[in-house]
């Protein structure tokens, strides 16, 4: 119920399932590739799971290579201060 999406990819990496909770029940998205495979992000062999950003998930499902993608720095406003006149 936190808004997380759970991603399941089979061993052949040609099928992916995305499981998400929405009000009223779970929603299952399924994609099967006729040719090719989904590229997995690198992570340790001993871990059973990994955390992805939405952009990384969108690239995996769309077939964009994560190896060649470069995340550019962005401004994040850490501590906004309201100044009174």
C-alpha cells in the first residue's frame, strides 16, 4: 500500500511482471518479448532484491540500455527556508 511496484523477471529475461497496489486491489502488468531480453541493472549476487528509480524501470521496460545511460546532476532543494520580510 506504499505505492511501491514489485518487478519480477524470469530467468530467460524475456518476460516481466509488475505488481502494484491501487485502491480496490492489486494491478498486474505483464510484458513478453518476442525477441531479445530485458537488461537487468547490476547488483550483488547474494541479494534477492534491488531498488530502482522510476526512470530506470521505464528504461528497462522500453528496452533502453542502462549501461550507456548517464544520469546528469540535478538541483534538489534540501532545506527551503521561508524568509519573512
